[in-house]
C-alpha cells in the first residue's frame, strides 16, 4: 500500500509500477475489490474510489496516452471529455486516440487508435478543438458535434470558420454527410445540450427562432431560451436540475421555491400575449409530437393582436443578429 499512499486519489498507475511496489496479481485483485484501485483498461488502474463515467473515461484516456508516449493523442469524444466539453451518445467505455505519425489504425476492446489526419487538423502537436468536434460526428453523429460546437463557441475555443473547415477535413467519413449543415447552425448562446437540440428541432420544423431573448413590459424583464420570430411563441428547455435544491425546507418538496417562481414568470409572459412550448430531454425522442404541440401553440396565437412585448423583443433580436454578422 506504500505506493498507493504516496499517490493522490485519481492518479493513474500501470501494472509494471504495481509490480515494482511489490503488488502481485492477487493483491491487485484484492485492492480493486476493496475500492482502493479502479481498473481502467488492460494494465492500467486509478487510485481511489470509483469515478463517474466521465471521470473514468478521462482517467482511461490518460492511461492510454501515457501508454503510447507521444505516438498518439486524444481525439474524438475522448478529447471533448478531456476539455470539459459535452458529449452525446458517446461510448464512454471506449477511448479514442489518433496517431501522430502512423497511417495505420487499430482497434481492441476499450480502445480505438485512428490513423494520422491531415496537417490542417493539428496545432502545437495536438488536434484542434474544431477537428475533434468534427471527428466526434464520425462516431456519434452530427448532433453530437453540434452540441460540442455550441459549448466550444460559448467558451471561445473555436470560430464558425474553423468548424466548417474541420468538417471539410472529415468529408467522406461515415456519418458526416450532414455535418456541415449541422455545424452551420452552431450558436454560442445555447447554454446546454438540451437547448441545442431544441433549437435544431425548431430548424427541422422550418421555424426561425432567436436565442436568449430578453422580453420586457417596461417594468419587468425575463430572458427566454427561444422565441419564434414569426409568432409570439416561447420555446424553453426545462433542465430539471434547475428545480432541485440540496434539501427540502419548511416541509415543502425540494425545488418548491424555484417551481413557484417559474410558474409566476410563465404566467406573466402569458399575460403579455405569449404562448409556451416547454420541453424536456425525452421530448426529442418524438420530434413529430413536439412539432404538433408547437403548431398548436402557434394556432392559439392566430386572430389575436400582435403583442407589443413580442414586437419589441423581435426588433431587438433582429438588430442583435445583424450586429453579429
């Protein structure tokens, strides 16, 4: 245990290092069973308690890159996890690396090593953020790339031009036929994967939207996830985490205060003449149903006078879009 005590929780250690510390296979198995070691991949372990799937993937990726000692670097969604960018439909049990020199690929359980990509994919010896986003589309589809692109734009890690250039570098690879179109929709104002998926759903419906719109009546203001620019309809993604609280208070359920505040906000916006389309993550499994609900919201606005708050918010959103071009 001396070696383990000298390492901080989350440190990565390989089998030869454990052997040098005097730990044979039987002892290693015992340490894994007792939670002192976590098996990451063949021959590699992490010190400490069992990590989350994301942190476990990060540790396994660290072990893999150490094992290849400069001959391969993190790529695809493994590089996204390392950079703290969101993933979507990623197989976190499998690490992806890309070779720095060789044009040969390799696959084994838990690890895929890809051939070296073109020169335009590299910067300072590492794959660019835009390129690993494009690579991710080849394993997880274009929506995964769009979700990561929105987050990367928000953090100023990439530009739109870089994203589209990276899409060209993977053209012809599996699952990339629609990639340029998806990345062309990337928006730094989307604040979560759920918002990204909702904005894309509106795009599929052919409904133009403005993101993160401020609506006001002159006395009170609220920022909404999306507002249709052709109809006074608000679209919002309900991330349930925002309604959680560490513990209940005063006998009310956890999140009660937040729910009451949100209900008051929605009632106020409806009083201004807006209709709502609220979504949760599972709604994206049936976009046709979401489209029907959206059409119903639009129908409810027909025949009414255009709300002044909507016209004002639309003008401000249009001016903002023009300034960004």
